[in-house]
């Protein structure tokens, strides 16, 4: 048996007289055989290794979901109140006879009434039959009106 | 799908579930959790990655619960292997395992020797081809039969035997050369 055949047989965990004979003669293959047996024990040990279980977050998400649901409800209530306050009153449309309104001019401002009488100035002349009267109206301020008699 | 997205989707799915279907899922998950995590760990070499992979596997289980009939083990192994293969392709290099603890007692030395070998084997698994690694994990660590391993890998039994034989010898040489 060659070393290559021996390795193949060892890898397949076979056992026969030819293999045993080769192992007695070949130190390298014997050492390999020892390593293979030790590895098999280590593999068996690996199978029973304990690991912390994968934490599937069941409790926390449920709690989070409860919080999320509560938050959603609160938000909905807040939104309902908020939009109700801002809601405009309903508009009702009624159709009636159409009227045309013409805007009226503003009423005239009342005339100012002078409380005092027009100023009358009497001027005597040399002729006793001639007298000059000056009447000064407030609205015609600056104008002079002469009357001769 | 990213790990975060998978975890979030799993969370959402679990939050929304009720009824007997979900009790089935809980039962299946409890029964096969160790198997999935262990297999993923051996295939990926890092427990954090194994947990992420396990979450992905259970998410797929939840989605496909109605389609799985009979024993879910083969389905779970197959999905675990697929998820780990995807994960393996895109992950960062594995860190070196922790250094050994100093403990002089005889029992502890035996345990330490075993733990050292397991660490070496974990490193050795990294050096194997993906199919060889998967075959070794399923056959030698998980204890599946050659037929079951072949079904999961989708190859012939004779191919599994060949993969296993080659992988065992490679690992033995790796350990011998790295002790």
C-alpha cells in the first residue's frame, strides 16, 4: 500500500490488514492516523458545544409595538382635535333673485353756516345826500361790494 | 438582504404573528436553534456571523413554514449552508481566536488540549474549499449520514465520501503542521 492509498483509506475511516501493516511501517502515516482520530474526537466535542441561543426579540418588539400603537392613537386624537379647531364653518349656498346695487355718491358735506352777520361799513361823504355802504361777506372775503344810495 | 434588514424583518414578522402557525414556528425554532447556530459557526468560524446567519435562516423558515412538510431538519441544514455560503463570500477575514488560558491542573490541560485542537480545526476549516468544509461540518460535526449530506449539498453520495476523505486528511495535516 502506498502512502496516498493509506491517506485515502484513513480519510474514509476504513480498516484492513494492508492498512494496519502500512501504518506499522510508515511513521508519517501513523502520525496522520493519530491526528485523524484526535480530530474526530474534537469534532464530536464540537457537536455538543453550547452557544447562547439566538435571541429572537419577542418580548421587546411586542412592547415596542404596544408603545407604537399607543403613540399612534395619541397622534390620531391630537390630529383630530387640531384639525377640528382649524376647520372653517360650512358654507351654504342659496340662489335668490339677482339685484344690482348701484353705489350712491356720498352725501354732500353740510355747508358751513356763518353764525355772524355780514360786516356793514357806512361811509359819510361831503354830500349829505350821498352815503356809501360797504358790505363785506365772509365767503367773498377780499371782495368788496359797494352800494350807493 | 443585510443582517440588520433581516433582523428587522424577522422582528416585524414576529410582532405580527398569532395563532397555531406561529406556535409551530416557535417550537421548530427552539428545537433546531442549537443545530443551526452550531452549523453556522463551524462554517463561518465566528459566532457573531453565525447568529446573523441563524436569524436569516429562521426568517426564511417563518416565510416558508407552510411549504415545509415532515422533518424540517434537511430543509434547515440546506438553508443554513446556503446562507453561510452567501455570508462567507462577503464577510471580512476572521480574527484569530482568543489565546489560551493558563491553568496548570492536569484535567485543565486535557481540556485545553482539546480546545486548542478545536481552535486549530476551526482555522483549518477556513482553508478548505466551501464544499469540503460543508461536507465535514454536516457529516463529522453535525453527525448527518452520507446520504443526508449528499441531499443537502445536491451531489452524489460517492462525491460526499470523496470530499470528506480529502477534507479529513487536509485537516489532519493542517493540525499537525500548526501545533
